[in-house]
C-alpha cells in the first residue's frame, strides 16, 4: 500500500508537524499555503481567458 495515506497516517504526519513547527508557525504555514493556492487558481483562470481576449 505504498502511496496511499489513510486517516491514521495523516494524523501522525500532522502531529509530527505540530511538534516540529509549533501551533503558531503551523497556522502561518497553512495560511501561506491557502494564499498560494488561491493565487495559483486565479493565475490559471486569467491564463485561460488571456488568449481569448487577444484573438
């Protein structure tokens, strides 16, 4: 079962990340990741509309 993560594995990874980074740093990391995903989605959306406007 290599490559498949279940609930227990995800909880262990989150617990280790919490121990390494601490709660405040982990919250900042999640916020940054969310903003990055949002910016990526908007860039992809703008990229899809760009060629249509030029044609």
